[in-house]
């Protein structure tokens, strides 16, 4: 009888544990779905804003530029009008850049490497730093969602480097290795290591890094931060292939 | 049982009291949140056993007292299992040292309880039967008890490491 009580306790506890693990699995799945929905709605919102910027604001500014060019011919102070025209040109360029950053049109059409090259052009035009994208040969097209997530991760990392690290150059390399896509960002500014990445991610203000972490979870990716020598920091993102 | 048929068991009675103190100390840490209740219960049990032993004769082994204590140990065992079942931690019970040690005492108590409770009421002619029950059944359960205690101590070492 005593042995049967012991067996009952063991079996009961295993049943409870199995049930608890199933509940944890369901909760984890539900959280992932909520997260995915949140990111999806964020992307849709970006798409909408990009379209409105391009179609609405961009179009209006283009029209203003046309009028200014016309006015320059007939005005008594052409220099003033010319300066106004340049300001409008700048605004058109900025709107285009913002629209590009919000929704990379080249990503879906031409792939990740081309989209990253276009991203580097945006930063180069701003004049804040030198940004080179190394050529990549035979880079296969990935799943659309994976490409978008990788693009956003690189975009966020680049944004952080430009805003916080005081880097003068960034070198971006995309390569394939052991059935994985590897994206490496090298810069000469103030970088971080894996430990400080975790610390910043936990902070309330670490929304960008949390976003990176969430996106990596969706695509089963990994990120590593290392220091090379005294002056260079390398961030490497590795993502398994899903064609 | 009459003292001429069985040797004086003063040491046996002392053993029971010390066993009671040790088992109670272990379960006191695991089961009792109120230390005052724990102390009160065990002082009562110790005094009860000693009183009954003196009443029966200190040179006779107090089988009835030990049988009653075994029912208390059965209660501890069941309370221990309830604590494990109600625990909110997700952990396999076989990994818990407490599960093994609790099972050891539970087996010991259940195997000995009826034997100790009814031994005083059996006649001297049944001595051979008692000895056979003692040797075969109770000692076999004791082997299992010490195996379980050994596993429990091993798991404790693992947990601490």
C-alpha cells in the first residue's frame, strides 16, 4: 500500500508537470503571436506613412519646386528664389530618404544586398560618415519576412552606430556560411560587447535593442558583439537560411 | 510481552526516543512553519512515549508506543507528499531529496505500524511468527528504507553542488 502511494505521487506529479509545460508552451506561443502582430502592424503603419510622404508631401514639394523654377525666370530677386528652390530640393531629398527608410522599396524587388546598398547611400548622402557595403556574390534570395527582419535589424544597428558611437566609417558585409546568412557591421566608434548589449536591452529606454532581439527570435537568428583590436567593433548577425 | 521471553530492551526504548527526535527534527524543518506548534507536538510525543514506557516497565520494549509513533510518521509522510503535490515549482519529484527521504520514512512507518501495534497482543506461542514477520518483512522494508535514504542523501549532495 505504501509503495502504491509513492507510485501515485510520482505519476500525479509527472502529469502535473506535463500539463504545466503544455501551458507554458501555449503561453509562449501566444506571446510570440502577439509580438508578431505588433511588428506586423508597425510595418503596415510604416508602409502607410511612407506612401503618404511620397505621394502627398513629396508631390506637393515637387510642385512647389516647379513653381519656384518658373518664378526664378520672372522675379526681380532670383537669388532669393534660387535659395528657396534649393531648400525645397533638400526637403524633397529628405522626404524621399525618410520614405525609403520607412519602407525599402528595393527590398522586395531586388533583394537584401541591394536594399542595404540603398540604405548605405542614404547615410552617405547625409555626410555624417563613410558607409561601404562590400560586394557579395551568389547571395540567394531569402524568405520575404526574413529579409525584412534582417533589413530592419541592420537599419536599427546602423542607426544606433550613427547616433551613439561617433563612428567615422561603417563597413557592411553580407555573406553566406554553413547554410546561414551572416551580416557583419564593422565601425570605428564606441561599440558594445555582448554583456553591455544585454544590459542596455533590459533598460526601459532600450526599445530599439528589444526590437532587434524580438526580430532575431522570429527568424531564429543570433547576434554577437566583439571588439577587434583597439579601434574596431564588429557586430555579426547570423540567420539560418529559409529560401 | 513478558520480560522472561524477551531480553531487556532499555536501549531499544532509548533508540525509539532518539529516532523520534531525529525524524521530528527533519520534518520540523520541512513541514512546520510555526515552530511553537512543532515543539509542542514533539514534546508531547516524547513525554507520552516515556510515560507509557515507564508504565509498561522500562525493561520491556514499548511496541505499542512505537506503533503509535509509526502512525505519527505515516502522518508526516502523507503531509510530506501533500507538500510535494501542492508545490508550484515545476520539478520532477524523483529529483527532490525530500521525496526520497520522505518515502523512506513512510515505508518504514507503514511496514512497522501494524507489526508494532499488534505484537503486545499476540501470545507467547506466536513468538516464532513474530520473529518470522520481523525478519522477513520488516527487515526487507528496512533495506528499502536505507536505499531510499541513500538516494535522498545523494540527491542532496547533487543539489548543493
